[in-house]
C-alpha cells in the first residue's frame, strides 16, 4: 500500500504541479487554456492520495495533518485560487492579455507550490512544522521547479519537462521516505485494498484519455501553437 500511496502523491505533484506551474508563468489566457482541459483530471490524483491516506494510514493522517497544518493550509488556499481562476476564465470576454483572473491564477500557483514545498520539507525535517532552512529551501525549490515545469509544458520543451518531472518525483519520494508509516489493521486493509487497486487503472485510463483528446486543442477549439 505504501507503493500505491507514493504513486498517487507522486502523480499529483507532477500533474498538479503542472497546473500550478502553468498558472505561475502564464502570459495570459492562451497559456491557461492549454492546460485547462486536463486540469480536473490532474487534481483527481490528490483526491485519490488523500483518500488512501485516510483509509490505510489513519494514524499518520491525523499526525501529519496536525503537524503540517500551516503549510498544508497555504497550499490548499493556492489550490482553491487556481481552481477558481481556471473555472471562471471561461466567462472572460477579452481573448488575451493579463487580467484579474490571470493574476489570481499566478498568486494561487505560487501559494500552492510554496505550501506543498514547505510541507515536503516539514515531512523531511520531522515533528511540528517550523520555518527553517530545510522547509524554506524546499518551498523555494518547488516554486522554482514548478515554474520551470509549467514553462516547459507551454513551450513544448519535452526533455526539460521530463527532467522536472523526475526532480519533483525525487523530492516527493525523499520526503515520504522520512515518514514512519503505520498501516491500518488487516480488517481495514481488506476493505481498502481492493477498492484502491481497482480504481487506479480507471484513474490512469481517464487521465490518458483526457490528455490524448486535448493534446492539440484547448476548450476554444483553437490549435495549440508550437
């Protein structure tokens, strides 16, 4: 189950980080449109990861969320702002330029990356969250890495995107390896395990299908420029 939890959180930080990175470096509506069709699919990984954390690791869930409540709160505020900006941008009438929603998306992307980076640093550091060189470095590091991640996507720099994905996964797995995981009792796992392993292929299939359908177009049905 630990491998599956790592896979879900790793997938979220790579794909959700793409949403936040694009929001951070976007130059206007066109950049946001490129990732918007797959935005909700990317965020589903967080839902799956948190659900598995609650179901299979209840002791860790309570402990970690209590210890890391400050950076997690900052990250979730950023997630809400980015989600609102991606959704409300559909009602904008101006086709280009940097508007209010673009600014909201940029702020949200920065908060999400800083918050999640500080959370990973807090896990690595252990104990109650404190602002230290470790948590600050992880926060700023994920902010810079997420920005490069988003830029590589909108600019179609696929080798760079692959490199940033590997770096994000490495940071995520390093933080997770510092946690002493306590799995739930066998009766609980007997309920959680079949559902988790049955849903994972469906999530992967839905994610792949969404990316394939929107690989060259955004919601306005205009081609994505190279």
